[in-house]
């Protein structure tokens, strides 16, 4: 499965001193970078419910709150609250030699021609 993922260097310095939700642009994708109480996560940036921009959201505990309809997503798993029946995509994150990298699955095009 590792060969199905391409690792991309996170192009911004990750602040380990405070909590935040902000946009992260990597490999032509807009993602959501979250740091909440020591948990660092990268998720999709669009709410699956109505397409709101999750980078404008906030965290309450271990939940990312959508700024539009207040849907809640677990920042460790991406799973929405039970009554929502939805989830957000989670992207793997790793740290090597002091740099962070986010893993993005290869597209079918990359698998065939890459």
C-alpha cells in the first residue's frame, strides 16, 4: 500500500505551540491542517454535507466543526457524529529529519503512467 501513496513535503512551518485550523496547499490540493491539544491532522477541506470550507471551521475537543451547518468530525478518524452518517478524508502525516510530509494516494493516471 505504501507504493500507492506519494509523500509531499508540507510547504509551511508547522507551529507546535498553539491550536489552529488552516488551509494547506499540497500537490494541487487544498487540505485542512489541524493542530488541537497536541494532535496534528490533515483532512479534506470540504464538508461532505454541503461543501463548506472546513479551513474556516474550529475545533471543540477532538472534533472539527464545520462553519456552515456545524457538522462535527473526529480529527483522528474523520468520522462524523453518529447522526450525520458522513466522514471527511484523512491524509497520513509523517515527520522525517525535522520536516513534515503528507501522503496522498496516487491517482489512476499516476498509477498507469507514473
